[in-house]
C-alpha cells in the first residue's frame, strides 16, 4: 500500500486522462466513469464516480506500479483546504474506516471545491 504520510509524493496537477496509462483502465469496473485525473511527476490520482485510485509508480523504468483503491463509501470524514494569497497549494484529507488518513496536495488552484462536491455526492 502507498505511504500517504509522505506528502512530497503527492503534489498533483490536473492532467488529461490519456496521461494515466492503460493499466488503470483495466481496474475500472463496468460502468465506472473517470471524473478527474491528477498527476505529479510520475504518480497520479484518479477520482471516479465510485472511488479514488492512487498510483505510485516505482523503479527506474516505472514499469512497477502500486495501485490503491479507496471507495467513497468508506470515507468517514474529509477536509479540503483551498489556496490562499501566499500558500498557493490546496489540500484534501480523507479518513477511511479501517485504513486511516489519506492526504493529497494539489499545486495551484486545482478545482478543490469541485473535488469536495464530488466526494460529498458519492460518500454521503
């Protein structure tokens, strides 16, 4: 499982779905839709209409990948922090029953309120 306590891995920017690779698409179930994709240098996070999927790309070639699937129905609490005047990063913290806290940091103004609305829609 991915070490979510290391926030340096998760400075994310919005990206096109084509940047996330074919392996993730194989994990999606029938009818599951991607809502948004966010990528750091190599790692990425995808929000679908059912869950959050985080991918930690490992090794020099990046062939080894660790996928963590976090269903919205397991979220007990979540928090969003918008960017400010001097602090331009946004943050998302989610607490999953049985798994603990997951934190993602987004560079710049990355639709954090829309992400919060999406989580609310599917988690509540």
